[in-house]
């Protein structure tokens, strides 16, 4: 097995650059092209899905994920005759497959061997082959029995994201070298010492001497740095030889980081009497480490602004094998401020690391596990350790490869995890290591033996005191966490939680805010996966007559989700000493019940809900922050806002922080401006000043926009100011909780009714009041909550209204939920209006999730008998003491008193009573299994 591993590394490193003067001197036979297979003719590299092999039978009713149109699981044999040229006679030959599944190789009918790993390339040492034609047969097995069962739920194998494809991907060739050759080259940089230790492994077929030459130069920066060639005479014994050389990088050394990802190309040449061999590899001068609870890059503290990645590539069903495609992915991510990628239970191909090297992305790879480990599971343990050591050897030189975790949400034996990490560090100390991401669902807290902790909470504790993300499923945290269940503010942080960890904490899979899909995306699915899930969601919407609101649903939920992502990210930024976050997600996740949570679609294309520039305002190395106790104010209050700044650039920050506060409401003119000096140490978040202002001149309800600017960095905040007035008189408006005799009488006499139903009386006809968007997806956590005997999330996504409606002249709003609606929505039960005409739309609609697609109303009106009814599903009495609650009540009453209160939907009182009391048809929502164990505890 060791020879296979070394040969893989050898071939890959020799091919990892296409740059400059350095070229491989190895001879190759390209094996790409037409092949015969046991399922039919095909093209390799490629998969059975891409070649449309198999019978094409597939389900069309799956909503949990995208659907493979040509699924196949099992053995496929690929065969071809290959011509070996005369110049390769007598040389050492290898057959190289960059990425595949468990394989077996035959040459001319003779078995060469079997390899079972799935991350690193499959390399086979071939027998001596005479010039001429030779028959190659490769068996690829993607059946469940080919790998340990625990691997199959990981994103390296599951159909939920990249698919369990069968085939051969990436580079595919036969290569010839001398029999004395370079096995591998590993580069260990030290920025502090300005040196790079070069570990060279050489295999010699005899005792002999040779010369090793190192040629080194930068290649992706305008400021070229070329080192003098280094030569070393080496005496070689038969077999394996290990040599260490040291490059003195000198004072012109250029470092690698997100800010200046300078890469060096290293060409290692071995010359012996047999001939020459070489390996070309990139490396970067970088030290990625920890200091207390923070990460450092080359001695500077950094904050990881991360994206979860689950190998979502809908056209191919697998990760790209070329650098260009990955560079496009990372350029998009960086345009939104991302500097860190966490790969969920998989490790991408070498091209991803090469692209991350170029673009300046910090990469966390993971072993293919989402489950539990035990000392007794020898097959799994051997498989995972083999994958880990091959990954370290194969990817280790990439400066972007900064972290490695054992998997996602693991349980099991901590001592075993610790032993593995000790072995990994001893083998390769260039990376940081963790037991896994969100192990024990965070309940285990900080455990000795790992370099950093990725978690949603740092152990158990009262309330939300140990949480390091603001949103959860209802099954995991009361009412879904801090953001939904506490009055909105911009002062709270996670300081209490990270105090429980002595090492850096990364917030695990933050956000997960659902966005209603844009079904125009369907036309993009032209590859191996079909979006039956999205088509079914669209058809359900059509059945309820809501198809004309698709764009409105998408925009409202998307814009509100952006506000929630902003709030969630800023929770982390305000926390001094937090290591970073990994948002779930920048892009949609089309598996595990369909997690449509991205501000980008599954193709990493914009949904049109936020620009990269706006998103970078709160996701960047430097972020100006406003510290507010609330978003809603009375005009009798004095505004007192703290002004803070994060600084994760590579030097202290010294500039003015400028602020501008202005009204966005046409009826109010209000502008304030100012600036404070901002001096912030590198790697810190600090308050630098205050903004104070009276609000008395604002005599009408107004939405204000606070803009903060320092240097080229900008951020914004919305806040709302309401006049401190006596509650509006009810006058001739009758307020009631049900359509009782008195209400009917008044309607028959042409009266006006404000109906605020008693929530207990309409529980079966309504859903709960959820402010934040439903977490992840409704189907999955509904079933998990029910099975655990816990509260089910109400499942809604956002409010939707026409902000130009007369009602909102006195209650300024956008078309979607925002922070002024928090108390109103949390004290509401949106009513299910499926019994109304399809054309009917409430004044304030609530967008439902894609599983139910109810027509929901928070505020809606009818002309009834001779009168008028406005139904409010929020308990106005419970919130009238708040600035926003009192103002909404006044706005409603003033609207009802005006001539503009003129409902166009006509009902009889009997029809309205029918709508209010009709039993809603129960929907059969199919649950989705979560691989994580909700009862797991550390062993």
C-alpha cells in the first residue's frame, strides 16, 4: 500500500503546475477518450451518469434532494487496448487515476491489484510491458459494500449532494520514469526563520550516487523572487532514501495569506546514471497557528469568515477536477467576503486546493465520516486513517490546506480521536487538527487534544449562554435560538460561551435561513441531476393559487434572510476572541430535505437579493459596527449608539470612522453626520466612540438608515423612530375577539370591526408566530421535533406586503420582515386563508415554507354584509407598550377611520365565519432523516 501512496503523490506533484519554465520530464500516455464498459461505450474521464449508462429508471417524486436521471450503484468494468511505445521499454510504469472509487486493475488478463481509497489518486505499479498493444481492464465499484457503511452518509459518497457516481475523473494516464526516481517532495515552511525545509524521498534500485537540484521561484506575483539553484550530491542505498534540504528564503521572502497569496514553484530534479526525474510542486511561505482563542496567519491574528461546502455541483454530480472552475467558485465567494472554506465530511480534489492557493482561501478538509467511531470498528478505522495519511501526503504542500477534521457531528470514543490526531501531527505538523465539526452536537464542550473547536455551543448551560450561533432548529434550542427569541439588538455577543474554551472556537453551520426558491432556476438543470424537488414545490404553490407571487415570495424572503445573516455574522464579529464562523450557506443545499438557505443558488449564481459589495459590508477584514440596545425608538428617547470596529487586516487600523444618520421616509427630513477617530490594534474588535442624538424633531413615524464608513469599508443599519403619542381612540371601531352577535349586528348596520381573534380559539386554523426564517427545511426538523416530543417550528419565512399601501404611511416598512416587526410577529398566529379565493391577498401576508405553501395572513380585510372587517392576527394589547406595537395599533386604527379603508373582497358574515372556523386539511409531509444522533454524549 505504501508504494501505491507514494506513486500517487509522485505522479500528482509532477503534474500540479502548468506554469512557467518548469516542466515535467516524464513520459505519458493519455488514457482519456473512448472506452468500452460493461454498461456500454463511454468516455473517460467521466461517470456513468454523464455517459447515460444504465436503464435510466429513477423516481420522480423525491423532494429531499435532486434526482440522478441515470443512477447506478455496483460494479462497472472499463476496458481498452493501449499501445506502449518503444521509448517506454524497460522503464518503470504506473497507471494513474486522479479520483475514482474502489478499483481493481488487470493488464492483459493478469491482476495488478486493488485499491479502496476515495480521496487520493489510484496509482498502480505496472509489470514490465513490451512495446505494442496491451489490454487494460479497470473495475470500479461504487456499491454499498465497497466502503465501510459509515462512509456512505458523508458528502464524499451520498447522493444528497455530489452523488455516488461510478467512473474515473481528472488526470488519467500511464507514466514512465527511471527505476531510480523521486517518490515525493514535502515542503515545510517557517516564516519566522525565513526558511523552507524540503523533504525528498527517493527510491533507488541500486546503491549509487546522484545529484538533487532545487530550483525555486515565485510565479503568481508581479514582484518576482527567484532563489539560486541548490545542488546536493547524494549517496543512495538500494530502496527508500530520505533526504532533507533547507532553502534560505532570504529577506526578499514573500508570504502567503488571504491578502497576498504568493506561491513559489519548486522544481526538484534527480540525476543519476539511469537518467533524470523531477517533481514540480507549489508551496507558500505561511504559518497557520493559534494564539489563545484566535487563529494566526504568519503571526497576525485572523478571523475566519467561512462557508460550508458540501460538494454541490448539480451539472456533473461531482466536484470539478480543474483549477479554472474552482477559481471561479472562490472568486465568487471572496467577492462576498469569504476567506475560509470548510468541506463537510469530504475533501475536494487537488484542483480545489490549487485554486484556493491562488485565490487566498483557508481550507478545512474533513474525512468522509458523519457518524460515530469506536475502537472495535477496525474496517472503518483503517479506512479513515488511510485516507487521512494519503490526504496529508497528497495535499500537504498546498498553503491553503490549513485544517483537517475527522468528520461532521461525530460521536464515539474521544481517546481514539485523540490518538489519531497525535499521529497526524507527528506525520505532518503544517496543519491544525480537530476531532470533527460539532461533535456531540456541542454538548461535550471543549475537549483536550484538538487544536480548535468547531461547534454550535460550548457545552451545556443556562439559556443561550453557551451558544455560538444565533439560530437553531426548535429541537436544538428553545424557540429556535437567540435571534428569534430575544428582542433584537446589536450589543449581544458570545463572550460567555467562548470563555469556556481555551482554544479557538469556530461557529458551526451558522444561519440556515430559508429562502423561497426562484423557479426560473429550473432551466439551469441541464446535467445529470433533475430538480423534481423544486418542480413539486412549484406545483404545490400552484394548487393554492399562489403562482403569481413566486417573485414576490423570493425577493421578500431573500432580503429578510440577508438581514438575518448580517445579524448572525455580526454576533460573531462583536465577540472578542472568537475564531470565526462557517455559514450554511452562501449557496443553496439541494439535499437533506432541500436546504434552500443560500443567498446564491446551487450554481453559485446570484439570486438578485444582495450585492457582493453590500454583503462585504458586514463580512470583511474590517467591519464598522453599531452597538444598539434596540432597533425601535420613541422620539422622546436619546439615541446612544456605540461605534466599534473589527480589524483583521495585517496592521493596526488608524482612520476616521464616519457616520451618517438619515431618514428613508419621504414624510420626515432628518440628517445627522459625524466622525470619530478609530485606532484599533491588529486582530481586535474595539469600541471607538459613540453616536448621540436627540430624536424629538421626528414627529412622524420614520425609518432611519445609519451608514458607517472607514477607509474603503462600509456598513449599514436600519432603525425606526415613532412619535410618543397618546394611544389612538377607537372611536366608532368595534374591537372584538370573535364574530359574535354584537359584531354581526354592527356589520349589518355598516360598522367597522377590528377582529383580533383569541389565539387559543384559532390554533387549528393558524400557525405559530416565527420571526426568523424557518431553519434549514421544514420537513426534516418537523419530524425530528415530533419524534423527540419537542415543539415544532411554525415554519414560516417572512412577511410580505405592499410597502406603499396607505396603512404603512404611519408604519414604515419594506416589502419584507425587518427588525421593527419582531414583537408583532412573535405575538401573532398567522391565519391559514386557503379557503379564500385564489386571487385574494392579505394586507400583510406571511410566506410559508415550500412543504406546505399555505396562504397565510397576519392582517387582512373584507367587506362584510354592510360593514367592514379588518382581522389582525397579532395580539396588539400584548405589545402596545413597545414603540412599534403602539405605533402599529395607532396606524391600524387611523387607517380604519380613513376613507382608504375600503375592502374590495366581499363576504357575508356567514362566509367569514366559515373561513374563520373551517378545519384545515392536514398535509402529509414526509420526514427527512438527519444522520446526527440527538442523544450522543462523549465517551
